[in-house]
């Protein structure tokens, strides 16, 4: 049995349009009895669907197929995290599609659906695991792309506000949504006070504009935040940006699209298998484009791999 989880809002309706094409394809029509289809209706719903189906039909599931963006894939990975032997297929239909870039996924749309069903190409992904702590307790989750603190978290928090997304869609500015979000948060942006350890070693960095831990090079809709990151490695790349004047952040931001920001003196790159970050003040963060706040976070690579069909 194939379970299709579709986020109809992904890509401003792109995912729903793609599913209509898939539904009319002979491959789907001739094997309808092998497909279960569910649409996510709210934030976290895709995660709930994946968890319920893995629990109830684990032995019958051939593959969970996600049609949506990186946020939808993030939810499904977390919903299925207790069932690592259930493969996940991903058909990108979001706005950013950074995971597809990161794994070199070139086939898209209906052709990709056919490949996943008939001749799937499997990538074994070492996902990241983060445990965050705040006043409500602790939470452990997986991430595929990156987790970032400080400016990273503030930008994604702005991007995820419904009014902001509606405004950018109305004026057809969705391709620039991260750049516009930076301009929105920049006037009130201050460095965060942190205590940072990489592989147990304390890093001399009392304040930072941003700390991002990456599993592959891309984030924010194609920005090359960490050219040296690779999802197959047992380690992360860690990008630290020192406290930087606001006017300088804008020029630095432009270089991220090419990866040339690594040559700037304010930017430092580390590599490590574990990262521990904490602060006495709430730390804004994002993980795969999902925003939150914490006082402490422990990040590590999963000891096992997750199978994702990408072509």
C-alpha cells in the first residue's frame, strides 16, 4: 500500500494541482486500490497522519509519498521516526524545495511519481536530531535541512505569519519572501547571548547574530548557506556569524546565494557531530522552516539512516 500525503497549501496550490495530474495518470488509475490518499488540513496534520498509518498499517506500507514542501516532509519524517524501515517518497511542490536541491533531485512532478512507484532511487539520509528545552519542558524532533538560531529563527518566524505570506502572494513576491522577511526583522534584530559547544568543546562566542547547523548546502529557497555540508556525512557544518552592524548584514546576505559569505571575516565555519547551544534568554530558532523558541538545544546526527525515494 502507498500512502499519499498532500499539503494542498504547499507552493500556493502547486501540490494540489500536481495531485490532480497524478490522479488522472493511468499508473494511478490502474492501481487505485493500492493507494491511500490524505490531505493535510492544518499545521502538524501531516505528522499525525504519518504516525497513525505507520502505527496501524506498518506491515502493509510500501512507501509514504509526500507531495508538498520541506515543511510537509519535515512533519512526515517526524511522524514516521519510530518506523525507520518504512521508506518515504518525496515529490517537491513547495516554495523553497531546498531538500530537493540538497540531494540533487532533478526529476519532478508526474515523472517523479512514476519513478517512485516503478523504479525508485533511494537515498540514505543521516537526519539531524535536536532536543530543545523551554519553560514547557523538552521536545525531541528530526530535521533534514538545517536548524538555526538567532536571525535565522526570526526570519522564519516572520515568513510563517499568515498575514505576511498572504501579502507576498498578493503582490507576487513569494520568490523574495526570505529577503523581504529579513528587511522586516532587521530594524529590531540584536545578537543573541549564547553558550556554544561543538563535540563537547566550548567555542569562544558569547554573542552571535546567527548560528546555523546544516545537513546539506541549501536553505531559505536556494541560499547556499553551507557549501561543504553533505547529508551522507556523520558530521554537520556549523555556520556562526559574529555580531554584525545591520547595514553590513544586508551585504553579507547577498553573498549567501553564491556561498561567498564564507570568506567574510564575520563568518566562521566549524564541523562537528554534536552541538550544544544554550542561553539565559529565549533563543529564536528554525528547523526545516518551522519556527520556535528555546533556552537550550542539543543537536546530533542520527546513528541510523532514513530511506527517502527521490527519483
